[in-house]
C-alpha cells in the first residue's frame, strides 16, 4: 500500500499520534514537515479549515482529526490490531481517547508548553495557565490510574490507540515540576516506562523529530 | 440483553447522544434523570471523576464519555449498524465526531445556551460568549457542509454515529438569531430535516425529555 503522508509541525503531540500508529503497524509514512506557525496559511487552511494539525493524505484521500486518522491507519494497514476486539475493552479504549482529548490535553499541554517549549524558544512563560492546570491535570491523572488498574496498557494486555494518544500528550509531563509532583508514585509512571521501551515511541521522540526537520 | 441505564440531566445534548443511539438500535434503556446542577455532587463524582454527563451502567459495566458510550451501544446491541463498514466512510464518521466535539460544540453550545436556555431559566445572557462564537460556528458549519457534500448523511447513505452526535448539538442552533443567519441556505438544513423526520430524534426531543423528567 502507498505511504501515508502526514502534514504537520514536528514536535506537536497531535502530529506524533499518526506517526506512532504508523510505526506500530509497520505502515509506510512520510512526515511532510510544516514550519512552526504555518497552520493558518491559505495553503494549510485548504487542507484543514480549522487550521490545525495533523492532516493526512493517502492514495488521494485527505483526512484531518488525529483520532479519526489513527483509527484509519489501524484499519487499513496490516500489522497488529491497535483496537481490542472485546466490546468492553474497546469501550475503555474509546473512553481513554475521549479523556485524553477533553481532560488531559488542555491542562497538560498548558503546563508542558509553558515549562518546556516556551523557555526553549524564548517565549514568555504564562504562570497563570500553569497554575490553573494543576488541579484539572491531577484529576485527569487520578482518573487514568483508576482506569489503568493492574493492566499493562490502558485497554488491557495489548497496546491500543488509547496508549498512543496518551503517551503523545503525557511523555513530557513528568519533566515539568508540576507534572513531577502530580505523578509522584503514580502507576502511570510504570506505564510511561513501558511505552518508552517501544520502538514506536523511540522513533517518534519529539527532540529527534525536531532535529530531523531542521536538517531537512 | 439488559437495558442501558443512562445517568444524566434531561436537556443536555451530551445525554441525548446515548438516547439517540439506543433509539436507533432499538436497544432497551432507561434515563436516570439527574436534576440540573447535580453533576458535581459526591454521588455523581464517584460515577464520573470529571463531574460531567452522561454516564451509563450496563450489566455492571460503567462507562463515561459520550463518544465511547454510543460506540459501545452500537457494538453490543443488535439492530442496524451505525458505523459504516467501508474504511473511508468510517474515517469520515470519526472525523465528524471529532469535529462535533472540538469545533461545533463550544461555539454552538455557547450561543444556544445563552439565547435559549438562559432566558428560559431567567439566567443572565452572556453576549460576549455569543459574539465570540459566531466566527468559529461559521467555520464549523462550512466545514461540515463540505464533508456532507451530496450525501444524505454525514458518512454516506445511512445514518451513523456522527449524525447522532451532530444533531444533538445542532438541533436548536437554527432557532437562535445567530444560528439562523449562519445556516441560511445551508445544505445542513436539509440534513436537519432528514434527522428530525427520524423517530429517534422525535423520541429524544429536548422539550419532551425535560417535561417527562418533571412529571417523574
């Protein structure tokens, strides 16, 4: 099958999601790297009317929305299924995917961006966003611990799309002072270790992707 | 199979989603109506750590997140499938579900709540939220028109989970002055008419649900 072309800014957790899915499936892909700050150009708005990333292109089929993209990659490529067949396990996967979008991303990205990305680019650090993120991020982490329970992965014994979405958002979080405090002693730290041991997570490491894009 | 018990506040578009799915599937269900303003009680937080609605209970299995719930209902009950089997059509369904959550709900609920619900309950009308919602709601409506194209439903010839999520959010919108203006001449008006002709949409009419809850 032809490769998936992923349009997006390297370093974005949302762009990392389809890359993770392609790596897990062994699906061919190419990252068409967009420079930082180009998501609202007319060229990109023609691909994505909301001016967000990622967008994929596959054999003439264009698709945006990270959740829809990784489900599509899982469905059309051979390789290990990233969706549990048991309806209750599949429901947990879908639930965690929803939680990541609605409850994890806003506070965790707010804290991660201001503690890690902003200083890296010399941008102002918004302490108010950080402070406001602590309580909702804590609630989200506790809810995910409860859903993880004693399972190795979020939806059971095998990695699923939920794990891919979550690691993309949570990978940098323990490196922030707020994240370190919230996650101290959390069962999610063991889960992060398991995810980081996967070749998919290593191949899509944020620093590595950003460095590769700068070389290209 | 045992009925699905849906915990939620009648009138909420998110609570309407599982009801619509159960109606379409012919699945037995019961709405365990919660009074307005009770989503942050200890009792409800034990069911839903983020204090939102709906939550379902099915044969001892508890689940929150509307998207995960309607996928579960579609999967475990017999009746017409609400998920297209073709991968590209399924991707469109998932894409529209993501668009509804990320881009439709925030501005459309902001406008709908302040123009319709707030006056009904004598609450203050937040004109700033309304004004801020006009541009993003317009972008979302135009994007959905493009995805609908000449199809009768959002993901093709049959109704899918995407249509159910979208009608729950969009049903009241044309009744607001801002919604009427944005949707004037829109192909989505024909889609709304098709959806309103469905018994599932009629059975879960917001006014009807609210009246039934007050009688109970």
